[in-house]
C-alpha cells in the first residue's frame, strides 16, 4: 500500500473510533434510561398515544406515572393501563411496541400489559 492510502485508512479508523466513543458517552450519560424503557416495553402487549387530558384524568384517578418517562427529555407521561380503560379513551392511537420515533414523539403513552402480568416500575 502507498503512504497516502495508509494515511487515508488511518483517518477512517480514527473517525470511526471518535464516533464510537461519542456514542458510548451518550449512552453512559443516559444512566440506563434506555434499558429501563425497553424493559417496560417488553411487558407491554400494546402501546397507545393518548391525549394529555386523558392522561391527566388517569393520573387523577390514581394511576402512577412510570418514572422512566420523567427521565426522558422532554419528559413523557407513561402509564400502565388496562385494555378496557384504553378502549374508552377518545382519540387514543395505537403505536408499535418498540423504541421508535413515533413512540418517543408521543407526549403521553398508555401501555397495556400482557394478561396476568403486573406492570414493572423501572
């Protein structure tokens, strides 16, 4: 290999290492929030984007906001709700149960757990 080719290859390796280092720093600064969110989603049968008024009413009725939602920026309201309660919410829109831009963009999310499973509170 020529000296120019070796220098170009070295620059590429250094650039990839810098990007990888930046990604690791970002993940470590999150203090595990992504893993807690994934664990919460793993116990959900379905996910729903709900209006803010409906979320406030559910919290007023005694449902507990999941702490992982407050750790995101901007904070999100994430609730674990029964399927019957979600069906009664006007304007609820079903989301895919996975980390997606659509789920992360929803300010209020209702998760329906699998039957017989208690919600986890990460």
